[in-house]
């Protein structure tokens, strides 16, 4: 499963719940809810009377639903990749793949140029010789990517993820 699979499942569940509640409220507001008369009460009489006298619980419910919607929106934006710093660099990514062409099973690699640094991300299988990958990165590849993308003095962060 991909890394953001949980985000997608969670967003789908929250979205379906909010959509269902919205459709239900719309149908109730237009007096078209499947066979219920327009005067039908959803709550028992004592609870309905208590809410009519003291509406504060409804305000707290509305605030809670608003907070849930805001958190879900933020979750969606982070899952889509908004808020990440920097931009992808295709030249650097191509150089990274060319430099590591002898390593089998590379699934993801990317070079991102941020304001003050270069970020290199790499994912390889557990069967790969991680020591050889790190030595290739350290000796040759990172320096070439730095020179091509920015300059030699650019700080670089390399993240190597080894899959099981």
C-alpha cells in the first residue's frame, strides 16, 4: 500500500459521512424525506423541548462539525502535496537514475530544489546493496547533481528509504 493510502481512506469516510448528513439535511429542509410527514420530529419530545429551551448544545455541535470540516480540508491539502517546499527538478532526477542504473528495484527517486537546500529522496528494496548505493551517492552522484542544479556549496539532504 502506498504511503497516502490511509489519507485516502480517511478522507473518503469523512467525506461520505458529511455528504450523507448534508443530503439528509437538504431533504428534511425541503420536506422530501422518504415518507416522513413534514411535522415529524427526529428527537423524542423531552430532548426536543430541552433543545428548544437551551440551544447551546446545537451551537457546540455546529462548531464541532465546522472544526471537523476544516481539519478534513487541511488533511486533503497535505495529501495532495500542497505546503511542500521547493519544486521538482527533472534534470536532477534523471541524473540520479543514470548514476544508479546498476541498482535493481529502484521504485522512487526525486530531486527537489528548496529555497536554501537540495532534497534528494530515494527508495530501494532491502535486497539492494545499500552500502554501494550510499557510497555512489556520496562519492559521485550528489556532487554532480549539485553542480548541475545549483552550485557546489548547496547543502543537500538525502533520504534513503529501504523497503522490506
